């Protein structure tokens, strides 16, 4: 089994007696309400998905991650995982203070021991992490919405983050690791997505599965921008597709609780490292991974892996070019495997697909499986 | 006199351990400590060479550092969800 990032799977859920003690103490502590992104991060830190992180980043780690895509100890880590102060009083908290991290219902989920408070420059963070400070970028908009005072320190979870959806698909890293071992899989390819699945995605997944023992389809169900297809719709597509076209004993469908950062190449590294923690050995990186608009080159998310040695990343990226159906080849292909021109390729832009779906028109089966297209058309009508 | 294989016997464990196990099974689907202990012990006994008794060996291989009880709880959840 592949080792977690940093060598051990972090577990930040407080054990029995400590949990009871912290739960009693929590009502007397200052409360820090979490944003949707911070809530997802907390959940993932708690279960080890973000190993080796044990809490929200302190200043040395933050600056190192922003500047060099590494934690202060040199371990690759490409995205700042941070907690912002929510008001002036929280902006005065500092080392030695203990706070309760609460959800939108004021339920205490965790206690955090603050080790430091620090100020950041959001323009700089945006330029370094998102490669832009353009206000139209959703990641920049998020940074503009939060305080530039961050609080760092380890967390102790005393209560699970409550979910009402996808309950049967929520697996923690320790669970996927046991599952893969039980199925006898030593090579597991992970597929991250926030989009509905078309034939091109299916092609990448099945190419990866030809090389691996098993496939983890791991759709992101945390916060996304408003015009992304809702996770409920995407999951229905996956269920239909797997039932009709995938070997059930070689595929695991489970949800990935993270929020989208839209950080393109840096998020590709982040997504890969986290899937290593889930026990995956390979990670599919397609065209414009975690991208948005025209902020990133189509294959920037491939190139960024070259900034690290394969040993320090640990999980093996599987790079794929843009895939399409070629009418002359009579199969799915990419520019690497098909010699024919664009006139033979069945390709639609995202905008064109949205127009078709809104008009109740099914995309051709060479582009989208009919089972998936019907779900998308139905969703577009609502 | 030989007894039937389905007949239960009593195992004695320290009360603090019992209380700890009772806390551990909250929310896992196990209805009692007896049911949990039976599951864990059966799982351990079914493995060749008693692998489940050696969590350190699993850790050395980079596998999940779970105790046998934790491992049993994870497997039970995976079964209930239809993954195993």
C-alpha cells in the first residue's frame, strides 16, 4: 500500500476522554465560524485526507507554500490551507489561545489551539497560487471575501461534520485504504472531477484502468461556483454510467468533500497528493485540470509536475491529452493516437453543450452517453 | 460433555476496557460490546498467521495503522455501504 504523504495518516479526531473534556470546555471558548471551504478543509484535516497537515497552516508553512509549493520542512504542498479571522475580536487572538470552530448552526466541530496569528497580502497570494489577481477569477473573489488575518494551529475534532447528502458515498482515507487492500488492488488510479461525465472522461478513466487494478472515481462535492453542474446531478450521471458501462468489481465511486479553488496547475498537485492519502497510486490529469476561464494553459497542470521529483510526489500522474470521438478511426482517441483532422472529430464546446441541453437536445452518443445526456437535459429544464 | 458449536460462553474482560469498547461502538452499527468483540475476534481468527495481531507490521508496509478493532469497524461500515 502506498504510504500517505509525509509517511503517516494523520488522525485529528480527539479520542474518548479528551473529546469529552474538550466538548465541555468548548462552550466557554471564543467561536470561529467556518466558511464552506474551511469546513471542508477541517473535515479533510480531521480524517487524514490532508496528511501531513494537523491543522490550519502557520505563517512559516503558509509563506513557504505560497512561495515555493512546499511546507516549511520541504515536503511538497501547493495550496494554502488556512483559517481566516472573522471579526476584529478574532483578529486579536494569538498564540496560546484556544477557540471553538463552529459550523453555520453554531455547532462546535473542533477545538483549535492557536499557535500564531499573521497578516497576509491577498494580491500576492492570488498571483502566486492562482496566477492572477483578476477579480473575475472565483478564487480571487474568495480571497477578497475573507480577512487577511489568518490563524494557524492544530485542530482537535470533537464532532463529525454533518452531511445530508451522499451518505453512502462518504469514505475516509483509512476506509478507502482498507477497501483497496480487501479487493487486492495494489495499483489504483484516481479520477477527480467537478464536471458531468462525457465520453472523453470515460475514455481517460478506462485507459487508466487498463494499467491499474482498480479505479477510484472521486467527484468533488464541496463548494463550487454557482454555474457548475450541481453535485447531485453529476452523481446521478456517474451512477447510471457505472451501472451500464463499468465493471463493478474494479471501480469505486466515492465523493471528495473538498471545495474547489480553481487554482489550475497548483490544484492538480494538491488533488494528486490528497489522493495518495486515500491510497491511490496513480492520478489522472486531463486537459486544464481544475481550471476556469482562460487563466491557465491547457497543459499547465501537466507541466507543473516537472517541478518536483517523482519520489517526493509519490503518486504517479497519468497525463492525457484532450480526448474525442473520431468518426474515421471509429473510436475514442486523442491527438496522440489519431492522425485525422478536426472535421472527423466529434467535439463540442462547453457553451454549445449547455445550449443543447437547455434546448432539450441530446448531444450525440459519440460525445455523451444517452443515459447521461437524459439526466443533464432533465436537470437543465429545472 | 461436548457442547453445540452455536452455544455461547462467557469471556471476562476488565470493566474499563468494556467501557472503552462501549464508547468505541457508538454510531458504528454494532448493537452491543458482545457483538463487536465477537466480530473482531472472528476476524482475527480467520486470518492466516494471525496478521491482524501485528499492526506494527502493517505500519511498516505503509498500510493504515489501525488496531484490529478499528479495522473491524471499518470493514463493517464498508460492508454495510455495499463496498465489500
